[in-house]
């Protein structure tokens, strides 16, 4: 039996990378999916992949920094599919602040990273909660990062934005229990388009940009997507307010000396 039969889900940042894998997996498990992304062509490819596999999906262009656009994303789920049970805010950027020492970076770039990575989660949860309550309950998962739990040089904006997600998840898990469960997935490094997107912002070639230490363990986005699936499914009925690391074990390895 499909784990998400009869469920309606929203995934932001679903045009590429982890978000696409989550959207595809949710649909494969029976959910009707609303794909939110700012990159229209990529998002339409995700929708088409779901439909070609026999699933149901729609695209709603969404800049997660814009509360009104996220509100419309939720409204689209209710209007087109009749409700909302699952919210997975996944949209995130490294930004040009990543790779720059804190003392040297422009503060507007710092706040832009925070606005997308954390503000996008705030907007998604804020607007999803009333809809999920109207549907009788459900689950929300946010994509955090190992970088929000372990320090790394020149990741001040990214790490701060991801660490804030953990605190919000715990608070909402307490406030919304038992009607809506709220959890976080914290991946390690993944071979996704995020580095290419950062290089695009810098006007550089993707191969010239690195946001992870040489030799770092990579995890596959499809494997991380399965952690999201577990947390939003009934199999995780007793899991609430938790961070599940999907990092290939990096979080248990002693960090190098500073």
C-alpha cells in the first residue's frame, strides 16, 4: 500500500535536487503534489515527471521569501486538490555570502541567505498550519543541514539560517502536538544543483566553486528524500520535534582540530 494515499503535499524548491526527489517520491507513494519553485522550467520538468509516472501534480511559481506568494501556494493546494496534509519547505541557497569570511561579507547577502533558507520555512509553516488543521491534521518537515549543527568556516549565513530551522521545528512540534507533527531532516553534502546555482550568482563556472571540504562524504538526494517520506508518513506517528541526520555518518565523526 502506498504510504501517502489520499494525501496532498506541498514541496518548495522542488524544481531540482533534493526537492525534486522529495516531490517525485511523495507522488510515487500516492500523494497529489504541489510543486513550488522560482525556476519555472525546472519545476515544470518535475511536474511532467510526476504526471508521466501516473501521478498528479501542479506547479505554482513561488518565491519563498514572499509571504503572499507562499499563501497563494497553499491556496492552490486547497483549490486544486481540496486540502493540504503535508508541507515540506525545502527551498534553499548557498548564496554569495557562502565562501566569504563573516567580517568581509556584505550584510545584505547574509540576510538574503537567511531570508530564503529560514524565512522560506517560516512562511511555509505559517500559511500551511491553518490549511492542515482544516484537513484534520498532518505533518511538516523542513530541510535543515548538517551545517546548522556543526561549524564550518565561511558558512556563517548558511549555518545560521539552517540552525534557526531546528529551533522553529521544536517550538512548533510542541505547539501543534498532536494534530500536526513537525520534524527536520538534516542532510550532509549532496551532489545537487545547489553549487551550480551559487556559481551562477557569482558569475563563475560551477567547477570553480566549492562549499564543502575536500573528501567530504556525499549522500544521494534520493536517499535523503526517503527520510522526509518516513517523517511525513504514518510510520513516524511517534516522531515529533526531531532532527534526523541523513549525512552518511559525518555528524558522528570527530571534527578536525581548529
